C-alpha cells in the first residue's frame, strides 16, 4: 500500500432536514445548522466541507454557492466544495461568477465537483430536455474549463449565447479553482475527466467499492494517453460513525431504511432489508460503525482503489442533530488520524 500522508477527508451534505428531539427543524433552521456543522468539521480537523445540489422536498442545498459563501465567513481553513454541481443545468458563465466570488470570500478555499446528475429534477425546473443529458454536460464542461483556464474567451455552441473576447470578473486564481469530475459508473465520464486533466470523484453508494478498480485503472491509462500528470482519485460514500458499532448500525438503519425504500419505489432499486443492509456495512459501500471499524474499512478501500481523498455523506433525512454532530467529531478526531496511520503501514496491518 502506498504511503499517503496527504490523504484528505471531506464531509458531504445534501442539506437534508434534521430532527431535534421530537421536532423536525425548518428548512431555514437546517440551512443555519449546516453552517454550524461546517464550523464543527473545521474544529475536528477535517479538510473539506461540500454541499450538493438538489431540488426536492427535504433537501436544502438548492443555492449551494450562497450557502458556501455563508460557511466561508464562519470558517478559516476548511476547503469548501460541492457534491455535486449539476453542470448540465447550470450556465457556465453564471457558475464561474458564483464560484470566483466564493473563492474570493473564502480566501482561495473554493472547489467544485461537477456531474451530469443522478437526481434529474433540475432539468424540467430550468427548462432542459433530458434527451440532451450527454450533450449539455460535454459542451458546458468545455466552456467552463476554458473560462477557468483562459483570460479571454471566444466561444460558440448550442447551449447558450456565444462569447466574444469575454473576460469575467471577479477573476478566479490563475488556472481556476480545483475542479473534480463526479462519476457514478460511466467509463465515458472517467475518460472525460482524464481528457480535461481533472481529478476523479467516484460516487460509490452501493455494492463493493472494489468493483470500481477498473475505473481507476482506466483513469490512469487515459491520463497517460492524454499526457496529463497523475491526478487525485476520491470516493464519496454514505455512513455514520458512533461510539460503538451497535449504536451506529441501529441509528443509521432507522433513518436509512425509509429513504432507500422511497428510492426503491421511485427508481426500481432493491427494497432495503436488514440482511442487505448488514452486507453493505460488512463489505459494501456503507461506512457505518465505530471509529476503528470505519477507519479500517476506509484504509482498505483507499489502498485497493489508490485513493487520495474520502468524503463521507453524513446527513440523511431526519437523522437527529446529535448523531450528526457526534459523527462529524469522531470522523475528524479519531477516524482520520487512524486512517492516516494505517496508510503508512504494510497492507497486513490494515
């Protein structure tokens, strides 16, 4: 296993509503809680705090740049990102302005993960046709990266008005901000990330994470073919950390089961049952358990997939605020140091 002292740990939130005792927090209270949780993540020593982009009931991450700017004023060190930004239904020029501003407010801490969208509510909401799913992303990515990497851009395409010698302000730092490509399983997306010289974020939310080893190999081969430098690979997965395995398993099951049951009905996934749930914890994509259990699992997967970063999606609908806060604390103060320790040892020690 390669030593990796620079391994990063991030938290991902989709702004999902929270319970506090018997009461469900309002949308506004949940938004303010995210600012508090980002501050807590920084105090716990975590590296990145990222917010998604969704447009459905129970999620409060629809204005991600605004939320990240608020977090920037409440923190000093932690990097601020997205998980993920739906580039297909964003305007690249508007997105540039939003994140050049977040980067300025945060003193250079902004970053992005760009994706095509697994939740597609933004397409009808903003007047886009799902039939253009691939074309929208490819053309907008090309424009967005040119805006980041070039001082003045002349461009024409089919997804927006043309640009002629356009320079945007406020300017991003030279070369733009760190921008990742989020991949849920498409080999074409893996190759696209390599083509543009962008790091790869694997969204692994079910099944054995090691099944993505082929994607990682493809990515490194494609980087070499495009004559790009070696770039980072990260993983985004769901989970909860508690003081004991039993507490984590029971708490996450209570709130995970109804969410997955709804998704199963909506998208045709398997219906959640206890046996499959425990199998996902044991060898799948759920990182649920005590700090030592979760740390050992992260370290093993990090070695198998040659990861440089691991992001924990820590919120799920109605999860109590106390459980969220404890998970953040344990992830930063106990899991992250333990993983870094394990990654410096031989595989037999993990």
